[in-house]
C-alpha cells in the first residue's frame, strides 16, 4: 500500500505515457513492485535499465547512444517493456496455489523455483504452505531436498518468525535428518525447540537421539542434548504437582534416553563424557535398570575405575533378570580391569573358576545325556556341543529383528497420525538393541556356551603376556598347569604350554621359553619334541653353545627324540664353532638313530597353520597381542585413579602433588590424567589461570613424548577457555581440533559466548590500547566470527 500510495502521488514523466496507465489497470494482475521500477526508470539518466530486473528482460531495449533514455523514442520502449513484464508478473495467491500443486505432485524442482519466486515477491508464504514444503522435502529422504528443508527452517529461525513453523513439522524433519545420518541439523532443531519452549516428549526425542547415536558425532550431540534438557529438571527444579508443568515434565530424560546416549558414547570412545552422564543421572532423578548396570561396567572398565566395578559385582550377583550376554559382558569388563592394573592373581583366579564351572557343567551334561539315552527319550545329538547355541539362534534372527529400523521411514501423514508415537517407541527399542549388539561385539575375553562362561584364546594371550612382562615365569607355569587340568584333554603338541613356548620362541624370548620349559619339567608335565627342536634351533641361530648343551641334556633325560632338522642345525652350529669332532659325532648319532629327513619343520608348520586357519589359535593370538599392542603401564592407571579421586573431591592441591610424584616415578601422564585435572579445576569455578598453566604443560609433554590429545580433553579445555574469556587459548584449541579433524559443537559455544560475553568488544576499538589488549580483542573477534556471530 505504501508503494501504491507513492505511485499515486508521483508526478512528472509518467503521466504522458499511456502504457503506464495500461499497466496500472491491467486486470489487477500487475505487481505494484514491478510498476515502481518504471518510476525509477524515468529518473535514470545515465543507465535507464539500472534499476530494472534483468532476469525478466532479454536485453536492454535502450540505445547505447541515448543520453536521457526516455526523451527519445519513449513509447516503443514502454510498450515492449510492458509486454515482457505482463508475461512474468504473478499474483502471490495464484503463485501459492501453483506451489502447493507442484509439491503435491512431487515436482520438487518446479516447487522450489516457485517458492523462490514467492519469496522474492512477497516474503515467506503462509504457515500451511511453508510447512507443507518442509514436510514434503523431508518425506523424500533425498539429501539435496533435506538440505533445502533445513535451510528453510534455518532461515525462519534467523528471521525470528517462529510462529510460521508447526511443532509436528519440526519434529518430523529432525527425525528424518537423524535417520538419514545428519545428526548436527537434527540436534539443532531439537535445541531450538527447547529454546522456544516448544516441549518435545521424551518418547520422541529419545527416538531421534537413538538414530543420531549410530555415529560418533551423533552420540556426542546426544549426550549434549541430555545435559541441556536435563539441566531444566536438575535438583527437582520443576514442581510435578503443578498442572501447567505437565508438558514440560513429559520432556524429562528417562532411563531409555540415558541408556542410548551412554551406549553411543561407549561405541564412539567418548567414555569420559559417558561417565559425566552417569554422575548426572541422580541429579535428574533417573533410576538405574539392569541394562544400565552393564553399561556402567563398560564405562568404568574403559576409564580404569576397578573399584567401581567391584562395587557393581554385588548388584550383578543379586540381579535376577540378567541374561547370559550381560553376565558375559560384566565378567569381560572385570577381567580387563584386572589386567590393566596387573592384578594377575585375581585374573588367573577368575579364569580358573570359569574353567572349573565349565568342567562341572560338561560332567553334568554327560550324565544327563546318558540318562536320556538309557530312557530312550532323546537322541544324543540333541546334547552335542556342536548343536546350535543360543548365540547362533540370536544371529539367525538378527536380520529380522530390526524391521522398522531397516525399512523406509513413515510419511508425514503416518507420523503425525500416530499421536502416542507407538511406532517411534518400538523403533527406539530396536535401535537400543542394535547399539547393545554392537557393544557386545567388543567382548573379547569371555565367551558363553549354554550360559556357562569360558575364557577365550584372546584372554589367555593377554594373561600370558602380562605374566611374561612381569617376569613371573613360575606363576605362569603354575597357572598353565592348573588350567590344563581343568580344560578338555588335548595332545601334548597342542597344549597351551606348547603354544605359549612357541610364541615366546617366535618373539626371540628364548630365556623365558627355557625357564617355562624347566617349570614344566619340574611339575611333571610332558611335552613333545617340537618344543625342544624349535628352542634348540633358535639357540643355534644365536650361537649360544652353553644353552644348547644344557637343553640337549634335558631332552635326553626326558627321552625326547630330536628330528633331522634339529640335528642339521646342531651340526651347522658345531661347524661354525670349528668343532668338527662334535659335528661328526652328532652326524653319527643321527645316522645310528635312523632319523628320517623331513622337508617341513614342525614349528614352521604350526605357525603356518595358526596363520592360515580361519580361527587363529592361542599362539597366533599371543603373537598378535604382543606385537601390535604397546606395553601396558599399570602404574599410570593407579596414579590416574588417585588423581581422579582427589579431583572429584575438589582437592586440587593434592591432585597436583600426585601428578608431580607420578611424573617423578617415571610414569607418563596421558589424556585421562589431564582431563580429570581440567574438569576438577572447572568445577571449582574461576580457576581458569590454573587450567591455562595445565594447557602449557600439556603442549610441552606433547612435543617431548608420545602423549596425544583426544576430543574429550580438548573439548573440556575449549569450554573452560570460552567460559573464562581466554580467547587466545580457545583459538589455539580450535586450531588443534580442526587440524586433527575432531568434531566441535559450534552451537554449544555460540550459546556459551552469548550467555557470558554478549557485549564483549561490541563497540569501536579504543584509540589507546596496549599490544596485549589489542591481541585479546582480535582473538575474541576471531572466535566470535568462527562461531557464526558476525
């Protein structure tokens, strides 16, 4: 109306031209915005087409030699221009109808073009049309149109026109984005809805974070969402007795939401954030179920809190609803913690207890089988060990278990028609089961057969390695002897002893191999000739005659007959030592014993079989364990526990003393050590200078040692620096995280900046400031630009 009024009041050049009047009166279809361009044309001298939209015109109709552009040949100019504009002009209401038709017919390209025209002409369309466009693009589940849909929502948010967006449309778009693997925009929509006080029920947003948690970035954002939503309900802030709080209380995080986020964090490796979530649960008033007990065990094991797992054992023993998979996972965590802390007595005791129970179960099974066979009620094959196990049955039904998760998502009509979100609830449970199944795949030390726990070959390998690194050969021999008695009887060439000794020989740990062989002999355990042959050949290669003589004497005492390859190695060793008579004696001995020559050595065959077999044996597992993994420093775990204890109780001076003593004893602090210190200082409030000093120590350690920064440590540092206004240090952390390609939650830091530093450096820079002040200002403005607050 304002533009129309200005048009009526205008005078001068427009009046003499009938084409202008014709345009004004043409059936009411000419857009007044287009007509206003004619008025600007009449006042343009140097460029008559300067204010005209060239997207409508094919070319400029004014001659290049025209100075005034209007005075000469003006009527043909306006007649041709009027004709072109009348073809392109649209009525907003008519354009809206065409837009809706294009969306209904799934002509998204045409729909998007019409939407852009509408935006250029009249701004945002009305609420129903805008939400129809968003939900239709979301229904397609095509990345390109999902990006367009989120862009529309983002534009509405930036214009603060929240009233144009419907709650159901936003929920559906967030759900589809999470489902299609876009956790960042999905979480942003949920955060904006919380900010707008448009409360989403927990049954809905827990389903969205269940999809998000399938990726590392999504799991991190899921944990952040629980922190942000749970903060509203912390320490019983919301009164449940008030009726007006019911919509808000429906959004409160529950056990399922925590379970999803915790499992996702475990799978993505953000275990310290998972532990923070655990500590946050009681503040929100969420209770722990049986499934969470197992998740807690995993978290404590990853973070090295063995005492916490021991406390959990009482609850696990008393729990009635635990299945075999959950029991297996808990014992795996406890065993792993024993090995991390070098507690060989507890670990070997657990393994022997499993073997003993397994042996008793086999006896009971054999007795039941005999009774059933005698009664003639069943076949013995029903009780064979190779029959289908529960785990096999679970695997066979795994593909049909996740029907809703694997299928295409529901349409918007189907989604909005389900008022109780029952479908999404079932889908959430499926996704939680999928996360739990992925977590179960990380169990390597314990297996389960008919509900009976048994140690795996990986467990044996880890335990043997820890014994060897600690130099406890006699304890290792005692353990292997006891384990051999409880195990199923095997041949002497395939016993655990033989595999361990051969692995040590392969690693050139010859003295440990000989010591272990001695312990076996003293305990009365017999072995075959392959071990002696392998060890003798290894000593010959290293030219160690004293050990060769001693080992030959032991072999003769045990009545071991060496093979031809072993004699050849011994003869060659004598020749190299210029002991020709000794070489000749060995040759005669071999000839008199009539030892046949063989082209394949037993030790080499054993190694090859272990490498080529589909399921590697103990020896291959042990070789892999020792070669690939670095030596575990049990002292680091002990000191990390001490420092973590002091930091949780805000005894930061004691924590610093513990850190100095730890480094003085030669133990290298890691990311977990500094994470405890940073979070401890941050919890005290205002201790940002101390955190800055820690950051300096970390950078020095990173240059002089192999210490690595993980995402959780850098994120905790960045949060502290932004909260305290140390933007020089914050930019250093951002640069490091971007260099390492680590995810940064910009939404969180943008919100943090607006909360505490909204007015910082907003005006012009003062004329007089020091160099340090100038650097701080520049750093703050750089960070502000990085988070998107230009």
